[in-house]
C-alpha cells in the first residue's frame, strides 16, 4: 500500500474552509460540553487514598499519643496539641490553633472509710495499680463535701430502680447511694436522680467481669454541653475577653449537682456491697447481677457506715482547638469538617487517641494526594477538639462562635471519637447521608473477614445496616447536629470496652485486646477519609433525603402506638407527605444533573443551587426557641429527651411533653403534647421548603 504524506498534499480552499469550520465547531463544543473524565479522576484519587494505608504508621501515632496522660487544661494536653499541630504542618497543611478559656474541674483530695457493724473499719483504696501518673479518680464538677451516712445499693440508679426500692420499703434519704454503671443512664443522671431522692452522696462503680480494679472517671455536669459560664455563646478566646457568668449565677448553679460523688472500682465497691444488710435485692435486678458476676445480696440501708470526703476545685483553664485546612479549588466557601477530640482522662488509647491517630493518618494520606495533583473541589477542615471529656467544650464553643458561617457554608461534619474499642462496625448519621455511608463501606476492606467489605460483614452481623441516629449527647457531633443543624456522621469499631475512662486505657490494652494488628484503625481511616472525599469532590453532593422520609414515617408509626387517641397526628402525616414530595423532586433533579454531567454539559449554577438546598435542608428541623426548658437544643427530630428513661429517642420535644406531667391536668398534658406535634410538623415543612428552595 502506498502511503500518502498528508502534509505535502495541498488542500483546496473549500476543503480548508470545511476543516476550519469543523475545528471551530469541535472547539466550541469542547469548551462548553467537554467530554468529562471527572468521575474517573475522582475514583483514581479515592483508590490512591485507600492504597496508601499503613497499619504500622497508625500504630506509631497511637504509641506517641499515649505515652503520657493528657487531661484537658494540663501541660501534657498542651504538648499533645503541639504534636498534632506539628504533624499537620509537617505534611504541608496550613494549620492554626484557637485557644479558649473555660471552666474546668479537678480533684484535690478524696477519701472513704468504711465502718462495719462489728466495729472494725477500713480506708478504701481510691487509686489504680500503676496509675501514679494519672489524675486521681473523680467526677468533674462534683461539689466538695463530707458526709457520715449509711450506704444503700440502688442498682443502676434509674427512676424504675427507686420504685423497686420503695416497693420493699427502702429509702435513700440521708444515705450514700451506691450505683453500678450501665442500664442506659449516664453518671450525671444517676447523681441527679439520687439528689432528687434525698441521698447525700453517690458512689458509682464499673459493672463487669473484667478490669474490676479500674475507676471510671467522667463529668457530672447537667443541662447541656459546653462551657457552663457561657451557655449559648462562645467562650472567651484566650486574652480576648468575652462575657462570662459568675460561679454563683443561677444559670451556672443549675448545671452542677448539689451532692458530691466519686467513681469506684468494682473490687473496691464489693467491700461496701458485701457488708450491707436490710432488704434483699429485688428480684428484677438479680438476673443482670448474676450475669455481671456481682455478688450483691442486700440493699441496706447500712448497717455499714461511710465517712465520705471529696474536695475539688473548679478553675479557669486554657483549652486548645487545632485545625488543618485544605482549600477547595472551585467552592472554597463550602466546608467538609472532620473532627476528633484530643483530651483524655488518662492515657486514652481508645478514648480518644485511636480517633486522633486516625485523623493524623488522614492528614498524611491527604498530603500524599495533594502531592499527586489532587485538590478538593470544596474546602476540607481537620479539627482536633479539646475538653470534650468535660462536656464537649472545645467543639461547642467553636460551633457557637461560628454559628452563622456553619449555617450557610458547612456541608457536613464527620466525627470519630473512639475509633476502635473492639470488633464490630457501628455508625450513626443524619439520614440524608445513609446512602453515602452504604456506598463507601462497600469500598473498604473489612478488617476481620478476609475478602469481604466492611458493608458485607456489617450487614451479616446485624441482619441490616442498622444506621443509628444522633440524638445522643456523648461526643462532638452533638453541637453540630442538635444546635447548628449540620448533616453529620459518627462512627467507630466496637462497643462498651471494659477499660473506659480508666488508667488501663493504654497502648498495651489496644495492642493486646482492642486491635492487635491495627487493621480496624485502617478501616476507620479508609471510611472516614472516603466519606470526606466524596463530600468534598462530588460535583453534586451525595445526599439522599428519601431515607430521611422513611425514618420520619417509622417514627410516626411508633408515636401512633404510644400516644393517646385524642392526640391528632394529622399535622405530622401531612408534613411528612410534603417532605416526601420534596425529597423525591430533589432526588430526581440530582439524577438528571448527573446524567447531564456525564454527557459533558456544564451546568454549574444549577448544581450549585441544588447543592445549597441539599446542604441547608437540615437547618429546617431547627427551632429558634429550642426545646422547652432547654433552649440550647434546637433540633426537633434528633436530641436528648429530658427524661433519661423516655420511650422515645427521637422528637425530643414530644418526648419531654409526654414525660412532663407534674402539676398538670390531663387536659393541659394533652394540649402540651399536641403543641409539640405541631412544632415538629412545622419543622418538617420548613425542611421541605428548604429542600425545594422556594417560598411558600
């Protein structure tokens, strides 16, 4: 075959014109409708992120983080902040630290002497073996006090437990209440209920078969989160002043218990419990006591007497939040936030340093991506919070200070606290992120089952994906969801680890029990980092509000079975129907825009408008007045009920109205519940309107 040198063939004027015309048309088309390999590029960087995993690197981070205890406001906490800050900077990420001054609480002295009926006495050991470096066991914000009183066993210290005691003629008035942890109620609620029942002090011990010589520290502040001296507004930045309430202000005083309390180990608690006389343990408690290998036989009161003393101090301390920022290339004013708290009661290998090590590894991997040419479409912020253990203070103060910008610019908040506690994957989310969670967990290799994804093992273990909701107040997602209305995710491996808040929460425990090969840490980093990549890089946000509709419908069915027939759920039914239509319209629009995107059409303004609606709809569930008596909690779908034993873990305003009956007639009670049904209905309609982006 003879080859023709096309460069030597002289084209005719007509052919030249046609060629130029075709090139112009192609150039014009490529300018406005370029063939997109955008998704392939994103997938490339996602795979690169996953392939850069290193369990030995995460292990090394955790070893450094757990060399010393790092309680908030202490020298070692500052040193840990510098380690995180230097790590971010060392990987080329713009980094800054914001210092706040907040009220923290520390122990000065504690002692308990047990006086037995035979006249002998013993002073209890209130320290852990080998725990000289750590803070003495205490409850932050407990008042100081000394009492001489009989002991009474109150099981978990719930209202139902006190009813059982009353049924057998036992009162805790004037006594020291001894409670075991668990039972679905936090230590603050245990102390609050004991105070209501007339107890003069409270002792709470860890309930379990293992690690029986560990003392579970924690705070007992009540009525919300954040610095108690700046309720609802950001604490003063160090050196910059700011409004603060006084320690004797009524708003501050109601946040603290009026009776002192201390944690005990299970072994130390047995010294008291085995010496009690009086009534036998109620039958309803015995099965769970046997399961926990607890040998309590009688509840008291006495005859054992306790000399109880606790002296503590509340003082202003500096806390530090550390941030690393990766600026977006196209939507710099849209923010995807990844957060973990850094402070720990002791060494904190699980809580929170497993999460901190994961955050450090995400910084390393993102730095690698940046070196490979990646730049996120939206801005990513890595957040290292301080003083979470004192009531989410670091994150709450930051949220309160940045509330307006969060309200208009935050895409989502992704929280990891205790990244690894043991086996089993758990995740909580606001429902518009459910679909994204399922997609991402299918991409990450399961740490415990070879050849399976996290999703496959998760579904096999639960029989369902079982995504939890974020109405709890036990980690840094609370201010983002319940105060600012930011779509959020919280995730972790394992549940209820036995060394929680004790001196045994160490690197050695993690290495031996929690995650010997650090494969679970790698899985958390993979899921956490991929979630952020999708939220930062997808041109159309991967939100789907149809699962939100399904969740609301299931809540309505539960309500229908619980509420008096006189309560009308018609407003709720109609608002959910309206929200369902808006969710379907938004989903259809998302699918349509994605199809147009793959054909190469640039429709940035439409995508931006849709993304804003997808991002801001969560704000519709907020109510400016907040929950009755608890105005800081503004989300009417997800939030903590005031009654710790409420049957509802959703619609907190309705839950509160169902529980709040003291001093009300039946007519008033029903009217209060109906009002809260209307409030939730209006919130759902607001969310539907925001999702549509139209005025009503």
